[in-house]
């Protein structure tokens, strides 16, 4: 007897998460495997209850030769039989993986979603349905757990994520195959899913079966259910963090660009978990994302909130945080050259005036100490400095670092290599070549945005001074 319980569970998931509404245009990713064929069948049946437009997209990866082309023909034939429009897109995943230096597994996933989104836009579709199931969820959670993911990552795959919907997420592979077998519907088998050279395949074929046979037969289901609870915890945490952000984070536009100020008094009044999320948000606002930002960087930021004024912390994405009196200021690392390559251009600073260079406005003045109020000279900012220029010659310039650069670090003339200074600041290696310097020969007078050389400081007996002000030009 044909059971409808599993099919009704799919419909319930669609309705509970408001995945499909009447009149929408839905693109379905169908590979020909059991999961995606079941997805297409369920959507075909659901259209009998809710009218919507349905189209299939099949991505042929070009990996398995004739077998892969056979999958494409099979999917196209199934769609003709079910009277559902289908588009097959061919690509060369091996070539893409080699060019981008990523695994075939990662390249295939990346290409699929790029094609899904491109075809959705061309078709003016509303959403894309994909066939992740309960086993995929358990596999993803274990994979992320082993790699050290945080709370959000351990929530696994979301039923709805942007324009992607996953109606089969709460069904096991066994239930999916039963739906097809009871209705006499076939499917294709991708042999690469049985190869253990891929990390996720090893989890799917080895670790999960071992857990189910030796620990608990419902291990996959329990892991997937735990992921759902963690998703709910994460969503609640975000709501609470939203409320805390209103009290703790203030955006500011200052000379040199946008920054975000974390006010420490209300920050320390928050629970520790909320504090961690606020720090993550500050980093994300500052750099535009959290790529390569790990626990080591967040722990450094936590320590920074308890350190004295003037201490700094750097993190991936060219981010910088500075401890101020009652706050921590987050912003992009200052005055960086455009692009990732070392910038070899330089700007001579021998003459007074305003100069435009590398997206910066550089203003140079040579006031005489006796003609300028001392308190004005001492009124410095991160991007405005007064330097003693009694000994500065015509070779003063603005440039990036070179071999042999050094700073004078004490009044007795002790030197420190610029490289060592930047390492002490924990500035990532890929950012060091993009920090601007005011230098005379190999002597660095000012590391822009940071410190000046002791030999360049204005003292009581200094007569001639140099004022340099650097701003990012408005775009």
C-alpha cells in the first residue's frame, strides 16, 4: 500500500517555513539523484494544491564523461514526461577547480549555486529549491564541528536561506527512496558520491553509519534535530544582540573615513555571550565580513577592551581596533595603498601645498615654531603630525616600506627595524606593504596612522617644524 505520510511531511515543511506561495516562480535544482528526483516529484504534487510556476535546472559538471551526459539526458527526459520545462547547463568543474585552486567538491558546489542564481534572474524566478535532506544536515554539522565552527555554523543548513529553500531537510534518505520506490520512480546514481577521497563522503559513508550502528540508530536524526535547536538559539541571540547594539555601537565619520565606536560602559553590562557577538559585529562592520576571523582574533579584541588607552589590535580584512578612553574604535587599517601588491610610487614632500596622491589628499606646511602657538603644535591627530624638520632635507617623501627602513625609538638614538615594529603591532604580513610612511632615506619619520620617530619629535629647542595632514579623498 502506498503511504502518503512522508509526502505530507514535505508539504508541512513547505507551509511551516512559508517556502512557496501562490503564483510564485520556482526553479528546482535537479541532478537526477534520488533526493532531487523526490524533490521534483513533491513539487509537482504540491502544485495540485498551490498553483505556482516550476522550472528545472540541471548542471552537468563535465567530470564523469558519458555518464554525466547520460544524467543530463535522463533528467531532461523525466521533465518531458512530467511536462516541466528544463534547462541543462554544461560546465567544466575540473578546469574551474584548477584555476581557483580549490577542491572538485568545493568547485562543484560553488558553480552550481552561481548557475542557479544566474538562471533564476534570467527566468525572473522568486526562489530556488534544492534537495538537501536530514543526512546532509547531520553530515554538515559533524563537518563543521570537526573544523571548529561557532554557534551559527553548528546550526547547519537552514530550511530557508535567502532565495534557497530546502523542502526535504527533515526527511531521511531511506524515507526519500521509499517515496520513489512505492511510486515506481527511478533515479540516477553518481559514482563520485561513493568515493571516499572527498571529506564529506567519508563522513556520509563512514562516520555517520558507524554512529548509527554502534551508538544510536537515530544518530543522524538527533544531530539534525540538535542543529534545528541551535538555529533557534542563534536567532534568539541575534535579537538580543540587536537590542544591545543600539546601546553599545555608534557609527562615526571622522577624518580618514568611517569608524564604529564600541562604548565600553554599556558593553560590560551585557552578558559575556552578547559581548562576543558585539565584537563580531564590530569586526564585520569594519571589514565587510568575517572571512578568516577566528577565535584568536576575537580573544585579542576581548583583551583589548580591558587594556589601557592607546593599545591596538589588528585582524583579517585590513581591520584595526584602538582602545580609547571609554571605548574601542574599529575601522579599516589606515592609509593603505590600493590593491594587494606593493606600491612602489612615492610623493616628494619638499614643498608646501596640497597634493593629490593614490586617493589621498596630502597637505604639507612649514610653519616656523616661533610664529605658531606651542599648544597648536601639540594638537596632533592620527592623520595629522608635526615633525621637527631642522635636519630634514629635500629627499623627504611619502611611500611604502623598503628594505632597511628603521625608526628611532628613544632619545638616545636607538634604532628599531620597521619590520620588527610592524610585527610587534601584530599587523598581518599582507598589510605591511600597504601602510604609508613619511621617510627620509631609510629613516621612517612617521608610520602613517601609528607612531612617529623619536628623532622627528618637536622639542623645546626645535625652530622649524613640518605639518603633514593626510586624508582619504571622497569618492
